[in-house]
C-alpha cells in the first residue's frame, strides 16, 4: 500500500506540535514531517476534513549567557491544523 492511499494513517502516526494555538478539539502537525511525495495527497485530505494549512512566522532565538549571547532567526514552517477526531478514523 502506498502511503498516499491512506493519508489519515500517515498523519495519525506523526507527532503533534504545540508551537501554535489551536481551537478546542483540533491538533497541529508539521507538514515537513510528511514525505514530500505524499504532501499533496495529505493537503487535500486535511482540507476535506475541515482542516487548514497555516504558515508559522519565523521565530527569534537567543542563546548564550548575558554579555555573550547570540541571536538567530529560525525559519517558519507550515503546519496542518485539523480536527483531532479526523485522525481517529
């Protein structure tokens, strides 16, 4: 079976992210976790379930100690935001 034959099973097996707020009953999954060849099928499946794709803004991060810190910007990403119930099948 190709993974794109069952996008629900693929997405259900991926870790959830808490990097952005979601409505009650919804969950978020980083799109980059999905194999590139399966993303189009997963995009369509998520939309059919009432979910959306959201682009996360870049994040600033500061590391080090006072006086010797270094700031960097982490790239934003795209996440699926979809009803948790859709993943239970």
